[in-house]
C-alpha cells in the first residue's frame, strides 16, 4: 500500500514525508532482565529480530523511492534502545544523511496512568530541519523524584505518542511544506489528479468467542 501511495502522489515531490517507527522490542533495556527471568527469552528475541529485519528491508525500499523524489525522512526510537548500534541502522543513517535530535518524553506530555511524568529518552534521526528545531529543547524540567519509572504496567502506554508530541511533529511538517511551496514552481501543491487515495484494506477483525 505504501509504495502504491507513494507513486500516486509522486507529483508532490519534496512535499512527501516518510515517518518510520519500527518495533524495537528486542533492543529494550529490560531484555537484560528478561534473559534471566523468562524461559522463552531467546525464542522471543529471535522473533523480534525477524520482525525487525522484514520491516527494515521494506523501509529501505520505500525510503530510497522517497529520496529519489526528494522527499523527507524521519526515524523514531527510544534513545536508549540498543538497536541504534546495529550496523544496518548506522548504515541507513549514513545513506540518507539523517541528523539526530534527542528529547525527553515528559517534555512532550508523556504521562503515566497515575498522571506522573515519564522521563522517556527519545530520539529522531531526520533530514527535516524544522523537526530538529522544534524538539532540540524539549528537555526534562522535573525533579528526579517526580517521575514514574517506565516499567511493568506503565510500559505499554509509553509506546504511544502523546498528543503534544504529535502536534509538534505536524507543525514541523507544516512549516517545512510552507517553505517548499514558496520555493516550488507549483505553489498550488501536488500535480496528482486525485487528492485522496483509496485506503489500505482493513485487516480482518477477530471475532471474540465465549
């Protein structure tokens, strides 16, 4: 679907943005604990890395097409995830000349279910300058004791983007598009005939059984 959408809107050229957030469970710091506490740790890790490799392969194919159209790219992961050290990730960053920006989750609305801030270390690597500018100063201003540790039942919620964070991302993209439209010979926008692409087919829903 993504490749079909990309070709459909190819006339947008540099107004195309590719956002990547590939599952990185295998590189989570808690895996150092799980290997001593979980009997299926090695099998689980093998599954996580197989999934990652498949998604990474597809991302690289799509990202090369986006870059050929002069589009922009961003990749997001927790800053402390060990998979940033993978050779293929370092290669990807080098190929697309992506620049990192680091920030804290509590500065963009990341809160626990008890409404306490999570100091989740986050990182983007991107060629979107406006994105880096908006997030470079999003640093923690809390006292250490004010935070809720990201573990146990609190972990799942931190896998979702806070609304404040997504708002900043969209504003950065809007700022970049505005600049590109001023520079473009087609200020009205895309040259595609259709503004809307048929959505991807919805995954079949599992029917609950008693």
